[in-house]
C-alpha cells in the first residue's frame, strides 16, 4: 500500500481529530504540522512524530508531501488554499470554505483549473443514516423539510472569533452549515431564502442567537431551518431533519434515520467509512469518485448561509443565484 504523507495547516480544534484518525489508518502518515501558535504546532508534532512549522509556505516547500489538510478559522481561508493549489497538492479543508463568496469563488476557479482532488469536511454525507435516507427518498416527491441546529455554543468566550460576525459569519455560516448541507444533499438545490434573526439572550456577542430561515427548493419542495446559539439542553436538537414525502414522515439525525414501516416506527443505520479514509484513498488512487463533498460543491452550501444572513439584514427574499 502506497504511503500517503500529509501536512496540516492548522493544528488545533478539529485538526486533532483528523490527525488521530489518520494515525490509526494503514498507509497514512502525518509528517508535517503548521500553526501560527508555536506550542500548538510543537504539541501536535511530538504526538504524531512530525515536523513542526509556524509558516505554511515553509512547510509547502517540502518535496515529500502528497496531500494537505487545512483546519482553519473561517476568516483565514483563502490564501492558504491558493498556496496549496499553486503547489499542486490535493487538499482536505474544513467547513465552511470561506467568509464570503469572493474568496470562495477565487479558490473554486483556481482548484478547477488545477484539476486537484479536494474534499470538504461535510462528514455527515458519508454516514450510514444518510445513505439509507437517500435510498428511502429516491424517486419520492418531497413536500417539505424542517431542520434545526440548537446548541449552547454561543455562550462561551464572547471575545473569541467564533462569536464575532465579521470573523465567523455567525451560526448559520460557521456551524449550522452542516444542517444546510444535509438539506441540499437530501432534498435538492435551494433557489431562494428568506430569513429573520434576533439576539434575545446573548447580548455580549454581536451574532444573532436565534435564526429562522425559509427555503424554496428548485424541485418545488419548501423548507425551514432554525438555529439557536443559546440553547442549554445539550446536542440532541443539533443536526436534525424532519422530511415529509408524500404522506409519510422521516426523521434523520447523524446516528440514525427513523421511519415508519408496516405501521411501526423503526430506527435504521449502518456502518460507514470515515471521511478521512475516503480522502486518503482518493489521493492514493488518483480517483475522487467516492468524495461526496468536493470544494466546488461546498461553495453552494456556503452561498445558502450567506444568502440567509443577507436576507435577514435587508429584510428581503434573496435568490441564491444573485450571490
């Protein structure tokens, strides 16, 4: 099995989870890690027997890299991706892909021209519950979808970048993007949105803590998404979809799909590959056919979240094609 040597740009947060999974995979080797915080780079390097860097361009000068992971705050995306593309390396990038459409489109054009393998961290697409749901809905008329992402993430560290609208784009861009992406993945493309937002509880942050979005899908289905940043009841109401198709109801969450069969509600799921396995195998084989979330597709998910923010700001319906 060909060894795939991987470098990381960003070694905190989600990067640690990816590094840990890669370390358990045969034929995947984290050889370089970069972070602007020297101690983070050093810690990750020591754990994975890699070389630490504090400047990603210096890391990219290595001639032994097969692929790059970018795990960065959303406002930092753009130039690092362009540098990786110039180096000609396949890359995995965490969601969301950019803070605005100008940056996303610039990277999209560059990566398309370069013809590189890319994968965005929408791992929910790869789950067994998602595959089963797609099979159930295949050929069905979908009437409506109701999605929600309620959590308490907005409560902590009000000075942090996540709670600054200019740096994170708020909950719809940075966090509930997973729910938006699953609505696209299971229902279809979104044509337009109308959104309302409020800050009712978390007065110390400048992001909305309550979001309500109406969505019109290209196939005629309608939907709504609510996202709350001040909910203190745990994560059971994050990334949940209720889908009405014909006269039937399906409830999806990452762990399982709940559907009625012969008059009885049944929970279904099945094993699924990790997104890291899919990406590494794609790089090894030069075949991206199993990647369900390439960069060009993820740009469409970003556009929906940004359109919702714009709709709430300007109090109007926003066509996705206008972004």
